[in-house]
C-alpha cells in the first residue's frame, strides 16, 4: 500500500500552511500504508476542534462526536467489532480538558485502540485559548 491510498478525493483541508496537524496527517497515512491496514478496516473517531478534523482528510470510516467525548464511542466500536483498527483523534484541550475523565477510564479499560493527541498547547479552533497543556505563564490571545 501507498500513503496516497488514504487520500480523500476533493478534501478541502482547512488547516493553515505550516500547521503541525499536516505533518501528523502525512505521518499517519505513511504508517497505515506500511502496516497495510486497508481503509475499510479503519474507524477514526474524533470530537470537534482542529485535531478533530483529521478523520475528514483521510480515507476510512468516521464517527465525529462531541468535544472531549470521543473515547467512549471509540471503545464501543472496538467492543462491537474487535477486528477493526480504531483510531481516536483529539487535541490537547479536548482530551485532557473536557475529556479528562474519559481519558483516565479508557486507559483503565485498555480497549486496544489508538489515541492520537495533537498537543499544540492551545485550543486551536478558538484561535489560541489556553489549554490544559499550555505552559505556565504562557500568554495567549484570550488570556
């Protein structure tokens, strides 16, 4: 398989040029191709936010849910069909802020899913609001 096998035709990528999310998308396509995981055996689960847009730019099945609550449906999908490769995609605010308890309880259950967290230390969709991983004394546009 090749990384281009995971390209979505006519996908309008809304990330800014130079955004780290683009490198994550490229790396994920490369890894999936090397692992020879066909798109029909993939399920991407995400919440909202800049990181949550990733599943819309890669070929596979997608469940897009609520901010911070993506691990619960990802766990359910894996429980119903353990043969699927389930990849949860979230940002640092989504995962460690709103979804903090879901993250801890999912780790405890260990459902054999992959959790990718885009850690840019701000809420990207709100244009720089401080997130749970923002550095101490970091000044943002909203602080």
